[in-house]
C-alpha cells in the first residue's frame, strides 16, 4: 500500500531539524531507520503531513566509550551495533539483543534510537536498556536533557520525548569488572517479534554475591517493563540454581502478557520464566569470567 | 503536500536518472514505474518477504521500506545490474544451474542479498548459506546449493 501525501525535508543538523519540528507542530514525524514508521504509514495507521528525515545529520552514529559510559548515536544502525567490536567484547547483552532483531536486511537500516523512540512493547532494545539502566539524551528547542530510562517509556508506543525533541544519543554505564548481561528471546521464526524475551544484568561482589541486578521484559505487557521484584529477589544473594529458579518464577508473575497469535497469556508467562532462567544463567556466567 | 513534487537524482546500475516525484513514492515503485526496471518485485505489505531487495550503496535493503526521495545522490543496484557485458553474475549462474527457486517470484531479491553475502564471504569461500531461506519454500535446498556453487572458487 502507498502512504498518504506529506512534505519532506532532510535537514543537515540537529538545530535545523528542531526548528522544523517546532514549525510543524503535531503533524510531523521524524524519520530514522524507516523500518517501523514506513510500515505504519503504508497501512495508513499514521498519515503525518510532514516528514523530517534525520538520516543526513552527520555525527549521530557512534558506538564508542567516552567519559565513563558507552555512547550509542541515535542513528547507529543495528548492523553496526551488531558488528561493533566493543559491543561484542564489553556489552555482549547488546549484541544478543541486536542480533535477534528482525532480519539482516532490516538491520542494515533500522536504528538504535528508533527502536527506543518507537516504544513498541515488542521492540527488543527497551528491555536491555532498562536492565542496563541506560539514559537517553533528547535535544529540543530549550537544549539538551538527559532522561533516565525508567522515565522514558510511558505507555504503549509512547515516550517522554516531546513532539519537538529528537533523541540524539543513548548512554549506557561503562561495563564494570564482574558484571555480565544476556538477552534471551523466543521467536516463532527469524525476523519475528518476541513471544517472550528477557534482559538480565548482574554485578557481582568480590565474594560472588549479586550486588546489583537489572531485569526487564519484552512483549510481556502493554509497554516494556522492569521486573523489580525479580531484581529484589536477586539483590545481595549468592547465585545458585535455586535462586535463578526463584527469580524466574517471580519475573513471570510480574509479566502481564495478553493472548494473541503468538500464544496464550499462560504460555507466554511460562516462556518468560524459561527465558529469565536462560538469560540469568548466561549473565552470571559472563559476570564470573569478566575480571 | 498532495501533488507536491521533489527532484530526485539517483544512480541505478551505473546510469544516472533525474525525476520529479511525490515524496511518498516508495523506492520500489520508483524503480518499477518511473525507471521501468521491473525485475524488482513487490511481495508483501509488511517489510517481510525481501522480494524488493536492492543494494543501496552496496548494502542489501528492502526497497519497499525506503522513500525514493531518500535515494537522492545514492547508488542503487537492482537485479538488472548483476549481469555485466552479457556475462551472468556468478550468483545468477548459481541459481540457474542449481535451480535455486520454486516459483521464482522472490528470486531477484534473493540474488541481491546473496550477491552482497558472496562479496563478504568470497575470500573465505565458505560452502554454506541459505540457512535462513523461508522454511516453506521448496526452492530452499536449491537456493543453498546455488549459493554454494557461486561461492566456490572456479578452477577453469
Ligand atoms: C519485518 C520486521 C521485523 C522487525 N522485527 C523486530 C524485532 O524482532 N525486534 C525489534 O525490536 N524491532 C523489530 N522491528 C522494528 C525495527 O527494529 C525498527 O527499525 C524500529 O522499531 C524503529 O527504528 P527505525 O530506526 O526504523 O525508526 P523509524 O521507523 O524511522 O521511526 C520509528 C518511530 O520512532 C521515531 N523516531 C525514530 N528515531 C527518532 C529519533 N532519533 N528521535 C525522535 N524520534 C525518533 C519516529 O518518529 C517514529 O515514530 C522489525 C521491523 C520489521 C520491518
Ligand atoms: S515487498 Fe516484501 S519486503 Fe518489500
């Protein structure tokens, strides 16, 4: 199907893009990797009058460590994230996540910023960013602000971004010694959204106890959610099979999935338990071997 | 807005084109209807099938999910651009010899993706691929062997 008509501009800088956003008010959409917005426009679920294409803005595709955090530019493509050496070596949970998104062709265009800004409860990066306690940088007419990830997702397909703001960067706390994370996703076939998926992150103390845990769920509710009770279950404990089982069971109770073509709510809850077990076991393994 | 036109200048298979189009024109429709290159197919409405795959500055992308106006100044290759000087591309030869298809509708897209993959893996000459072909397609085994054939260094 063919999208509705719109006016198009492709500004060369963030300030220029913001100016256009301010000018056009509510009838405007930012276009990044295209892989969610164009499908939605083809179904005429959205008919924006103005499209601001940010793909020609330079300097927003970095994947690098600076000032104590990992900086990912909003326009970093999933394929670049997936192929980044630093991601593979130091942030394997982000590699796990990117690699499971859509298919390689979609990943050649899809962006990290778009994956968060779209806030589809089925998008994979939101859970991982919740587990890692990332921050999102937004720039608007009044300058820049840094939004903690827990304040970023506010509803289904809704974020804390103002209509005249652009997400420019994602900041992930720099990987610490004895920390590890993993993302486990169950999908019906390559390229599909999750039946259930779980992001798990742990930081271990020198005695091997869990000092800090980050747990979050994909497609487990109407929006991406943090499994806070599972985090509490893990905090301060010595890892064991039993602890993993208990935290998995707690996480599955925190989920509130709905029945649809991907399965019944009960099935999905059971799969969240299984995915939590897998993600957590792998995260702990990675933390133990990360000195 | 409605009826508003923009100019797009794009290189497709080495030839330069300039056209006045509506911004909402999808790249796949631009290629088929404006340029008359109908080897690129449309198989779905959901960015799933890959029949529309072209190479965008070398990278395989789904042309049904890009606006043509975004291709301004870029280099696009379609399936028509694989053959060089009457010589089939090794990928085309592979698909031809091994019958890498069932109905053939998505084959142009398959070949564009495979040609990019081939360039990535050629030096390693790996005899593997096709592992992600659609599970329901009777052409999947043939697609695999087609790729294997194209990626095997020729002795003659
Ligand atoms: C076949 C298929 C399968 C998929 N499977 C998965 C999957 O398994 N997991 C998954 O996570 N995703 C999946 N996706 C979605 C894909 O990851 C999208 O790319 C992503 O959801 C949106 O990113 P984008 O860069 O393409 O954004 P766009 O489509 O360009 O934009 C999406 C939305 O975000 C806004 N936006 C984008 N960037 C910014 C920015 N910098 N600042 C402010 N607003 C912005 C846009 O205005 C728009 O509302 C799939 C897509 C397809 C087509
Ligand atoms: S036509 Fe199916 S992915 Fe483009």
